[in-house]
């Protein structure tokens, strides 16, 4: 996809920054926290969550299925990505990430000067409980605190629940690409607290 995406003039935010804790609609205590690096034990925890995804929860071919493919996918995303996870009783039940939209992630000098692609995943048994919205807002708050301004995502056009959540936090639709709706947001400088 070319980097000629339109971004809203209006800034969105501020958003809460992790770490934070909340009670979801099922009365479960959920902890949302950033991961400093997607490696070692953190990589294994997230890979374990993706191992639990059922085929109907996969969209646009991600997350991939199969242990090796999941780990290869996560390792490919790890350089330069920013991750925020949701945990219930210490187990990762949701993962959100911002991935730099650049050729060489190691060469990022100014995070605010580039575009970032957003992806978010919540295990099916934890969906419809408000976790995805809290995780999304925390990722946006964490990104804004790091100086990120422009974020984009693509979502299947028929995924109205996800599109509604994205619009609620400030994403705007900028067009279609095949079966995908492209959405963008510009973040305000974040001074929010956890």
C-alpha cells in the first residue's frame, strides 16, 4: 500500500497510558501494560495467545496459524514495533501493536515523522467485554506518549463492530482497498495519566 494516505485534520486524544487496570463487562480484572521488547518470555506469552486463536478469529490472514508461522510472524514484527498487551490472571488475552511503516525499522530517527500500522487481537472468549476498546485506547496513549502522530489500519469492510470502535476513538475512513476499509487517525500530544 502506498504511503499516500489521508489523515484527519483534527487530532484525537488524549488517551490513557499503560500500565493500567480495569474491570471488564464480565467482572474480570484486566491489566493492560506495554511490552518493552517482543522477545524471550514476552514473545512466548504472545505466541501462546495466538496459538489459541480459532480459524474464524483470523482476519486478513493474521494472525497466522501454526506454532512456527506464528513465531516467525511475531519476530518479523518485533523490530521497531510497539506492543501493549491485556492480561487476565497473568495470562495474555489481548495484544495490540504499532508497526512502523518503513523499509528498515532500525533506521527510525523520528517516530513522529513516519506512519504506523495498527493491529489488535483479543481472544474470542474475551471479546464483547470492553477489553478491545481499553487495549486500543491504551496503545494510542502509549504511542502518543512516545511521540507517534499518524496511525493507519485496515479492517474487513463487513466488520462493523470493529469499525464502530475505531470510529469512536477518532479513526476516520479514508477509502476501500478490495475487501478492506482503510482508516487513519492523528494523535494529539499525550499528557494523560494511567
